[in-house]
């Protein structure tokens, strides 16, 4: 009985915290609690999805702020976007994120796990020094990382050869934790190992042999 009462008290406290700080997403609560107070905020709105309901929160800051060491623009035109596993802001200044240089006014979305950068979205059009070169590979718009820091997924910023295979710009290339080519999503015709492939998903073994091909998944 005592255990149940303690659980109910904890749930009640969590409910009060969330409602007193409605702009804070519960999974990102600790980061935002250390960075933003009610006095910093003009207003907040829910981010809605037709099928999932509320998926995040828009936070309108009164002024520019340093959030988790990242310089973010404030004001009604630059809302902070807070989701379950990531958050988004417009960069106030040029900024170096884990040695990846992003230009000011770029829209960036960041996700961390165990204090390691795991995902990075950035606005290529505003990032004048794009593409980002990560592990020697030119990437644009969206990059994912393994916990060990190696690249996990990259959208190619230009035609680029990987493991002696020429992939076209826009292809999404996936790697394992050791840097081996694992999977590629292609949108145009490719010739690989002498065989022609239309758009679809290619899966590779460690010797870069194609083990599976799913054709025309994007119509």
C-alpha cells in the first residue's frame, strides 16, 4: 500500500511539473529546465500531427538565447521546436557542432544520446559552407551518427564514389559501426558491379556485394 502511495505522489508531482512548464517536452525536460524559464517565453503552442496528435511544442522566446551551449535566435519569427528526442532552433551565429561547422541563420535539429551527437538536420541552402564533410563523405540536410562517433547515415550532397561504387547526389547511404557500407536508398538509375538498378533499396555485405534489392519503393 505504501509503495502505491509513493508512486501516486510521484505521478502527481510529474503532472504538476509538466502543466506548470507546458512548453517542456517530458523526455527533454532536464535540458530545457536548465536553459529556459517561464520569464524567457512569449508563448508556446503544441505541434500537432493528424494521426499522432501532439508530437512536440513550439516555444517563442522573448530574446536570443544560448540553449545547451548553442546560440539560438529568439522572437516570434524564430520558434524553438521541441520534440521527444530532438530539438530545433535557428542559429544566431556561426557554430561548430562536434567539429561540424554550420552557418548562422541555418535551421538545425539536434539529437543526443549518452552525451553523443546522434542526429543532425541542417538547412543546406543557408549553410554556405555546405556540404558537411563527415568521415570524408559530402553530406547535406541530414546526418546520423553511431554512439562511437562514426557516421551512420548520410544524404549525399553530390555524386560520390564509396567503396568503388558511384552513388548519385541525393542517395541516402547507411554505414555500420565500423564504417562498412550497409545500405543505400537510391532514387535514380545506378550501375553497380556491372548490373543496372532502378530506384530502390540496396543492401550490402562487408565485401560490398549486394545481398538484397527492393525495387521502386518510391514509385
